[in-house]
C-alpha cells in the first residue's frame, strides 16, 4: 500500500469517526446550544462553528469520552464572543416562541407551564456566563467542579452564580408559581 | 446522574432542571451535515492561516498546518484535552496573581491579571499578540527531542507551528517576538502580522533580544535584533537589512535596550576574561561605541525599562542557579542585592524601572517575589508546590 493510499485511509477513518460522533451527539448538543442561546437559529450557528472547531482539533482530542465537554466549552466561548459584539447586545429575546423552536411539553399542567415560562424568561435574562453556569449545572447535571472546569472559572464563581440565579427566581417568579405552590 | 441538590434552593434547582428538560424535550433534530461542518472548518482554517501568514507569502511554506503537527503528547497533561478557551477580549478568569509582567505558571499564561490557557505545561516563553498566543517549548521525547517549536495558540488550541526554531525571544513591550526558523530565516511576529528579516546570518547564530517595533516592517516601526554567534561574537540585524558587529571581545549577548526614540542603545554581554578561568561581562553603549562599564565580579543580565540599571547575578553560580541577584547602575555600582535564605534564584525580569520580579526556589517551594530596588521590602506575590529544581513553577517573561 502506497503512502498516498495510507494517508487517504487514515483521513477517511478520521472523517468516519467524526461523522459517527456527529450523528450520535448532534441532537443533544443542539439542545444544550439552544438552552445556552435561547434561540434556535443562533443555537445552530453556534453549534456549527463549534463542531467545525472540533473537527479541526479532532486528532488532538485524545479522550473521546470528554468530547462533549470539549464542544460545550467551545460553545460557551463562542456565545461569550457573540455577546460581546455591540450589534448583538441590541438583540433581545422575546416571549414568543418563533417557528422552529422546541415546544414546551403540552402534557404538563397549566400552572407548571406558566412557571416554566416565567423561569425560562428569567434564565434568558441572565448574563451569558451565568446562564451557562445554570444550564451546565441544572440541565447537563454537571457538578460544581465539572461546571467550573468546563467554563474555566472557579468553583466559588459557580456557586455564587447559581445562588444569584436562584435568588432571581425567588424574587421574580410570582409567589403562586413557586415550587410546592402548585394546586 | 449528578442532580444538584442543596439545603436551600434545591426546589428551585429541581424546577430549573425540569423546565430545561421540558423546554428541549422535543428538540431531536440533526440539522447539520458533515459537509456543512467541514465547509465551516475549512473557512475557519483559511482565516487562521491568513491571519498567521499575513503578507509574507514567501515564508508560508514553513508554517505547519495543525493537522500535520506532531504533538508532543508526553509534554501535555496526560488524558486532558487541550482547553478550548476564548479569544482574549472575551470573558476570561482573573488569574488572581497581581504581577505586572506576563507570567507562565504551569499551563496558564497570565497577562495583565487575566489568565489564558496553554495546551500544555511545557512552554518557557509566551507572548499575547492580538488575539493569539505565540509560545515556545522544546520537544522532550521522540526523534525530535530537543528541537525548539514556536506554536500559535488560539482558543487554547495549537493552530500552527514553526518547527525546529531557535528559542523565541520577546521584546520588552511584549508585543513582538523573534526566532530563527529551520531554514535560517529570522522571523519577527507581532499582533496579526509577521515579516522575515533575512537569513544571511551565520548558521549557529541565534537571536537574544529584540528592540524597536512592534511592527518590524522597514517602512513601519522597524526592529533591531541582537544575535549571539557562538564562538564568534555578537552582532545586530535590523529591518533595513543592515548587520553590525560590535564589542569585539564579546562572547555572547544577554539583553538589549533602546530608548523610545531609538537614539540610545545598550547591550549586556559576556566577554572574554583577562585571566584564565574568569568570565567577565559588561554593558555596551551602542551610540558611544564603547563599554559603559565592564566587570569581572558579576554577570550582567537584563536592563531596566528606563535604561538606568541592570540586573546582575553570581558569576560563579553552580548547581541549579545563582543564589542571589544584585542591581547595578550604569557605572557598575551595586545599588541593591537580594539573596534568598536558602535555595536559588530562577528567572529575574523588570516589572517596571523600580521593581524586579523573580522566581525563587527554596528547596521545597517556588516563590514569585517582587523586589523594589530602592528598599529591602521584599514582597512575595505567590508561591507554589508545583515544579522542582529543573522545572520552575513560574516563568516571568
């Protein structure tokens, strides 16, 4: 087998591995990207850039079990970059779920849907880093240490961001929608 | 599952988890194809390469694409990913180290109090140039062991590299770096640009210091690079293509300084001794074309940012390093001295005209200290259990 063939085979194997990862993990990563951005189209853009950067670094990602963490960190960094562009700061999330957005579960009761809406609105109003903390902590179910590592911040910052987020929920979600108050 | 709980607020934590789950429960799509992702990847790679290549097409062939880099995995932290971090202007963690010079500590580069991730712990020189880091390390194992590598680091990932380089030097401003490439070309890099400054130099000569800049194009700021040519002496090469030899008895250059207007220039050198076995050194005044002073009692090292003092160390240091450093004025008079109670001094750099930052090993721990030159009020900036006699915990730049 010649060198050219050998390189081709390795490249093909690499692409096949990446394709397998893309197929298996894209829906889950898109969900995380959506929660991080609050916008379906922005989530796809962020995910596309992040996966492209993963592709470029694919040979360097030695621990395949940590690939999701790697992509999540790229996504967070991309979002931070996005939010620091002046034109992007002028955009505001809306209460209306645009076409193509995932829909809240239709089977939950009305008060829970109402609380979901209020809670989601407050989470979306958090600064990008704080939102990333709560998404990784309470959606991805990462520990404080894992969240800190993923975001490159201290455990203390993770704790304080979570505490502030919860305080915001307590203050801003109507009392009759607080957990445990459902009828 | 590692569902977070807590005595206070755990119901809100559960509520958030449930809300997030419900919010995305129906989002099960895979909108991105392999082709779409790789098309974006090619665009990113072109952008990165364009940023690195700048206008110097002639030297582009020496830049190794990331996919071809033979990564020295043994140098990297075992099992860890290269950290994906942000561009410098985005939200970065505060390093917590209050030091006025760039500092490499393990796999972190601190610049102006902000921490930037490095892909491994093996870098010994690094500079933040615009939105990327250029960092130098040597390959520690394998067939290329001992080779120097200058790597371009973006988002915490090595995106390009120059292989088989001389050690990378960084200007006092931290804005320009220089090194010789494998083909002998003297490469200077700053912000998002670079220019080769010629290759017609002795094959073993290596750059020691760079002044001027930050833009090394002849039509812009221009730079002057000081070389050591082992066994032959010292010389400078500038952006006009002029090389100058000076200090005929010099063996090696240690540092260089120039005034902001470029009118004054100083170079610290090691020089031939008058007596057998004794090494001497001195400060060469470029404009006067003579030594400002010479000494056989010290080895003079780096020059203060204002050009008024110089750090000097132990002439006969043995073992891992000198046990003290001193500060001399430009007449060779000692104005300050620092000696750790035990252990030795690692790297010393000027933080500003009045303060020196040094890494010091006490036999068990590395310390980063600040020594004002006008008083004895030493200040410990931080300390670490990492490192040993060979690999320091701190590399102030």
